[in-house]
C-alpha cells in the first residue's frame, strides 16, 4: 500500500475554497431554491478591541454559512481524500 503525504495547508485551502464557492452558488440560486438562501452567521458579531496605548489591535471574524457552503465543504473534504 502506498503511503500518502497529506499537507494540512492544502486541506485548509480546499475548505476555504469550498466554503466560498458554495456560498456564491447558494447566493446565486437562492431565488430559485429558497433553502439555499438561508444564512446563519457564526463568529464575533462585534470586533474585540485590545488597546495597549501604544498599539491598538482589533480582532474579529464572522462566517455566514448556508446549505450550499456546507455542500462545498463536504466536496472539498472528498477532493482532499482523493489526493
């Protein structure tokens, strides 16, 4: 059996691409298939601000997930397993 060297960076890139492409497809077809248009937001709604008087850092992340983006993530995982 052949040993495969899998890179975690490739998995992360594939997941992000699957999430983005799935989200775009979900927004595009949301008027024809309504379930694809339902978005759920996950993350920090307001940014977290760290003020150190010398430097001010702002942290925040918000991901909007719909059914098509979940399908995109599943396809990305399947593609990664085939590599």
